[in-house]
C-alpha cells in the first residue's frame, strides 16, 4: 500500500469515528517553504473533534521522516504539541482513543487524543 492509499484509508477511518479531517495538500510543493500556508514538513492530517485535535504523520512500513518533517515535528514538541507518526490503522486508533498517554489538557489550548464515543 502506498502512503497516499494509507492516508485515504486513515482519513475515512477518522471520519467514521466522527473526526473532522484536514489534509495538508503539498502537491507540487517541492522544497519551497510554503504552499497555501502549509509549511514543508507539516503532518499529513490534522483531525479535530470537540476540544481535541491530533496531528498525524502517516508512513508505510519502510517510510521515513524527511529532514523538514523531523525539524518541524521537533518544533511542535518544543511547544507541547504531539505529532504522531503512524504506520497502521491500529496505531491511529490507539492515538484517537480516550486516555491516550500524550494527551494535553484543553485548558492549555491543546488536547491530543480523542472525543467521546470512540
């Protein structure tokens, strides 16, 4: 399965679980810094539900983060924002379920994890 096929499957999975999904479209971006406001290295999917959000970087079993992805993800972590690199639908489900260990309280403006009913 290609990363594009995996991303499509994960997008549909998130929608089935009641998440609003934003895909970072970087088609034709190459090495330029931004396209449509999305910086190179931004995770593949931003999923929103209630007062929670998750940033998901999707990779195949052999896929690796680019230098730009690793750098931007490190910047997010420094801000207290988790980016989850997932290689299977099971890993995505683990992230969106309530009680995920990397959840951040909404009171701090961030909450990574899932909403009710998952």
